C-alpha cells in the first residue's frame, strides 16, 4: 500500500501531470505558490502518538492514520500540490521570505527528507533561535538540489546540515545509480562552500527494509554510502556526523527501541541524534 503522507514520510508520491483548475496559475508567473498548507493539530497529535512515542507500528496504526478525516484531507491536498511542484519549491516560500528579511542570519539550516521534517515533530525545541528545518517527506537528492538555492543559499545561514539518501536508495523518484546520489550531495556541498556556508554532512540512518519497497534490502548499500560520505567529508574539510553508529542494530537494522517503523527515528532516536549534532554544531543538548 502506498502512503503519500507528508509528515509521516514512509513512502513517495507518484508524480504525474495534473489538470489545472481555473484558479491555479499556469506557466511562468510572479506568484506560483498557493497559501502555506498547515498540518491540523489533531493530525499532528496522532503523528506524535504513532511515530514519536516508542512503539511498534502495525497495519492497524496506518489504517487509523489514513482514516483520520483531517489527516486524509491534508494528505490529499499535499499530493495535489506535489504534482504541480515536483521539487517542493513552494513548500517553504513564505517562511523563506520571512527568514531572508530578518535582521540576523540563520545559524543553521537542516536540509533533508522526512527524517529531517519529522525531527520538528519529535524535538520542536531544536528548531528555535536561528535553527531552520527544511525537510520534505519522501524527497530524494535531485529534488533537494533543485531547491537548495532557495531553501539554503538565499537564507545565508552560517551552516547547512545535509541528511539524505534513504529515498534515493528506495528509488522514490525513479531508479538511480549510487554515483547519482554522490553527484547531488557533492553539488549541494560545493554550492554551500562557494557561498561561505559551513557544510555538515550526516550519515544515512540504518534500515533493514522499507515498507513501501519490500523487495529491497538496503542495509549493505547504506553502509557503503556512509563510508563514501565520511571519506568525502574528510577529503574536503567538511564536518561529518555519524548518526548511523548510535542507531544501528546488530544486523544493520534500525534499533527497534529507537524507531517505530524501522526507518524513521522516534523521540528517543531523535534525542540521541541531537546529542550528536550538539557536539558538532553547538546546538543545545536535549533535556
């Protein structure tokens, strides 16, 4: 079953050309983006219960989520917008405008997919005092690269934290080579360095499988790409954060106590990740 849930991030959205309605902009326009889409409070609370409070998710939990009226409406609208905005350029447009107009530049931007996006649900206090979250569920590195200028460079942060790769391995936007992932990461890192932004590369979290790609067994590929990320960071003077080592189990799986679905951290997983990032970037330690 495909779940195209923005804040859950357990699958990808199948993208296709969509028919426009009379009130939708067409072509190149000054204001292409609809008003920001806010996650309803009841849906937020349900996501916290299912994905942040330690537990083992079951099919009944996913069914409960998709039957929630407010979440289902939010999910439908998000899918519709994704079909019109493949890279997610509109997602943070209004927030970026406000950040760019602020007197003080951001300390750090967290760029990534659902593992980054959900971090704000699991540990909202991290994203205060100049720490910005620019994670979009389901995204791959080509999508992140497209929005890197608007979501990172234009904000002139002191540092960027790049955490990506899970969805590239899953092939969320189609089959790709390991080298394609590497090329996209290198492009983001080089763009940041060219603009005086400190680069912090993060390891891909462990996973023994993906619920939305049951034919894949990603553990070995995650290890190989993490070795490359570490070595690339070392060769180029970038910082590297090894989340993998503190989250992984004996057989390459995400430790069950730290993830409810085997892919995304729960609250305890994010607590350990914050300890790692606090040592490297200087954000506050978790309480």
